C-alpha cells in the first residue's frame, strides 16, 4: 500500500474546496480557479498577467476560462456603450467560489479578467467597481518605459505591443517599479550599446526572467582590458544564443 505524505509550510491560503469536488471539471480548470482565488486582492488580474505566471499560453488560458464559464464559476456580463462611462462595449467578469445559479445571490470574489479584443479592457478593484483608472495608469507606465528604452538605446519599440505589455506587467506584479525598469535600461545600455550586444537591448531580453539580475548589476570599479571585455562579450553572446535556442 502506498503512503502519501503532504508536507506543508507556512505559505498557505484558506479557500472553498467546492470546485475541487467537481468530477466533470478538468484539473486545469480547478487549478486556474484555485490560483485566482489565492492571489492577493490587489494583484493586477488580466489574461496576460495569468499567462505571465503560468506555463500555458494565452489560448490555453482563455480555453480554461471558457470551461469555468460553462460550470458557472465565471459569469460574463456585457455592458453596452450607453451603460459605460467610456462609451464603449465592456465585459464584466465575476468569479465565484461556488457555481452561480440563476437568481442566487452570492458574494463575488473581487477579481477581474481583462478582455483582449476590440472592446474596452475592464478590471475590478476591491469594491467591485470598474477600475478604468488603473488600466489607464498602467498604459501610461508601459508608454513611459518603452519611450525611455527607445531614447536610451535608439530603438523604435511600440508600447502597445501585447508581448511587451505582458513582460512589463509581469515584473510590476512581482513588485518592481518604474524606476527599476529605467535602471535596468541604463545598466544594459552602458554595457551593450556600443558593441555587438546592442541587438539585445529589447523588451524581450531586458524585461524577461533576468530582470532582477540586470537590476542589481554593479558598475566595474576599474576599466576592463580589451581581453576582459572580449571574454565578457563572448560569454554574454553565448548565453543569449542559448536562451534563443531554448525559446525556439
């Protein structure tokens, strides 16, 4: 007979286990719902945000959300332009700990999932009101960071790129600030701008998984010799090429 031991630590949450008993619901849907219920109220809920903290891609996340809709753990309400402050179509996403039945009143888990389409993107704050200001503020942050990169690195990246926004939002969700992004850009421009590494002065590299490492780089106290510089460049190029191969 097999023995299964569960080793718990202090990092735990309390949530309803109702959805875990759904025999017809997939493990993926149960897992995503559990994850969303476990995230803090001030976490910036979005499809791109969920993609950033999971292995699954955007299509997979959307398919799982559709499954939660079928089981009534996710209710989507469409608001017409005359019902919104923005004058555009908006979608409200309400997530429940138990399936929402017709006419049943139930406390809503204060989460929001942004709709990635032509309609206006919407989110919720802790009072269940549409937090359009937060979305606008985030868009301003994306724009300021990308414009700073373009200025320092002489590039032409677009702040409206969903991939770039996803990378920036993932780092913001981890607690990094706008100034941290500028410091990373400054650090790597100082190291890479005037050599063959300048092709890596891009959001995909700078704002990816090595962001914290780039942020904490210390300037050298003495000038590198030509040989030291060449060796360091060779190491960094090999590392970048290896990362490219892994992504492909």
